[in-house]
């Protein structure tokens, strides 16, 4: 028996990247994993990464399906060049923009990109995991900020 589209990590990756593109590409350059990116001429950019966390098994989640609640951490590195910054609070403003769209309770639709593009699941944000400025020497041109959110979803198989 084939696994349910909600269990295919390719669908999670593509859906999160689609959501990031829809939410942020008009304001920021985005460095997606596995896609060539050159930040040399960018004043600021986002670098989202997907980390699969724990799973909690469920015996039966639907007719003929087993499943689990799967945790997904979406880690976003924010990069801002000091030499191109117009205001010292710029990393915090970008963080606030991320927070407004990723706060607890928000959802990301997971589509079945491997199959028929139907809705396969929903990622729901549960907790802010990391939220801090990355300390760097004043001599370095790039300021980093790390913002991570824990999501979970029902994976069927």
C-alpha cells in the first residue's frame, strides 16, 4: 500500500517553501535549501530551514491508516548587512514581520506535490523555539538573527 501524501517529506518541504515565497518574497530575498543563492549583493535575506523533530504514534487516524503527530521546526536565519542598513533595529523589524505571520496558532497548508496537488495536511504552529540576535564581532559586516517555530501535523501511513 502506498503511503499517504501527508507522510511524504517532499510535500512538507515544497509546501513550506511555497508558503515562504507567498508571504515574504515581495519584501525579502530568500535562500531556500538546495537552490543556488548568492547573497553577496543583498542587503538582507531570509534562510528558512526545515528540521523534522519527534513523532508520537497513533494507532488509527482514519479508515485504514495508522499515523503520528509529527513535529517540524521551521528555523529562519535572518541576515542583514551592517554596511547597507538604514536603521540599527532592522534585524528586529524583520523578526517582527516573521513573528506576525508565524505566531502560535497559524497554519501552513501542505499540498500533495508528489501526487495530484490536493491538500494533504496542515502544519499548525505550536511554540516559538528560538528567538535571539546572533552575537557577531563589530568588524563583521553581517548581523544574524535566529527565529524558530515548532509546528506539528498529522502524518498518515
